[in-house]
C-alpha cells in the first residue's frame, strides 16, 4: 500500500520543476534502465510510469492554464516519444488493476487512469483494444 502523501508529493515535484530553478525532471537516461525489461511489471515501473504521465499532464497544464502560465519561470521539455513509446502503459495499467486484487495500488488508480486517458485516449478506445488483442493473439499463434 502506498503512502497517502505520495500523489501530492508527485504533483508538487512536477509543478515545482516549472517554478523552482533547482528542481528538474528525472532524466530519460536515469529512467530508461527501469523499462528495459517489461515482461513482468514491477512497483518501480508503476510509480515511474505514473511520474511520467503526471509530468506530461503538468506540461499541458502549464501550457494551457492561464493561472499556471504566469507562474512558470522555467520551460520543461516532454520526454521523447521514443522513450515514452517504450513504456507499456496498458500492461502497467493491467498490473495496477490486478496485482493483489487491485488493492496494492488503490491509492494511485484514479490518478493513473485520469492521466493515461488524458494523454493516450486511444488506450481506452474499445475498438483499438480489440484490434490490439487480435494482433497479439495472432503473434502468439504463429510462434
């Protein structure tokens, strides 16, 4: 079970990277080793995926919310598409939903879903899900 202050701390860190000079996003090269093996989703992968999703959400907020735009003193770049593309967001979400009956990550589930749906609405499109599952089934059957 995650500490109840985890999400507020994560939000504060993301927002502070735009307003405080010494706070920076976690560099891709630091995060990349955590996503080299995604055959079995781990807690660090779940939490880092949430961090990346929340960071991208924060970037959007600082570009679109007038109240936040005036407070931003520093510009942050999104994580590269090639890096984010390596993160199996759907697998991480499945892990969150099923690990220990969903109770282990209950505290972050809503925020994870909200950020993922905001940034990757295609993950929640039923047609896309069925097509993706069909592709995976055909790959497995050809092995």
